[in-house]
C-alpha cells in the first residue's frame, strides 16, 4: 500500500480509537463536575443554618459565659440540623469537627443539675474553639475563602 492511502487510514483509525477512549472520559468528567457543583450549592444553603446555630459561639466575640441550658439548646439544634439537613452533605473533615463539638457539648452538660449553672470558662473556651474549627471546615467545603478561579489576578490584570 502506498503512503497516500496508508496515512489517511492510520489517521482515521487513530481518531476513532482516541474518540472511543476520550468520549466516555469527558462524559464522566462532566458528570463529576456537575455533581460537585450541586453538592457545593446544597452545602452552601444548609451550612447557613448551621452558622446561625453557632452564632453565639463566635471566637472573636468570646461570650463571657454560657449557661448549661443554653449549651443544651445548641446541642439539640445541632442534632436536629444533622438529621434534618446537614448530615448527608458534610465532608468527612467537617463531620469530624461537628462530632467533636457535639462531644464537648454532651460532656459539658452531662452532669447538669440546673440549666442556670454557668459552664466553666475553660470548657466554654474549648467549645468556642471547636465551633470555630467547624465553621472553618464548612468554608473549605464550599470553597468560600478562595479567590475567584477566573479572577483578574489570575490573568495578570
């Protein structure tokens, strides 16, 4: 066979084989990107509720005190949020931080004799730091602390 016939045949076969391999790969990548975007959007909606629940545990505002009853209310709202909305959407890292905060709240309120008793300051500080770590983890899940992927800085403007 001459080169005039062989080159188009080899080119056509190469294109066919690469198309058969790359087409499913592109489809999978598209599905994964859509799934990631959907999960991120759903997380953003759901995490807003979690942030509202944790508003009283702000690291910078540092509440001076918290009563056992208030800690129990936060714990109850966290449990409800987990089972109603958030449990399915959390990343593993966020789930671990969520569980840590729950553990601290359970431990702090375990021997509660009166809802008016104040939490010890070291316990409250641990809870506040844990709530902050949880919020930080949620921002990583939704990529809200990153700059724009297609921003002006990326293109030298």
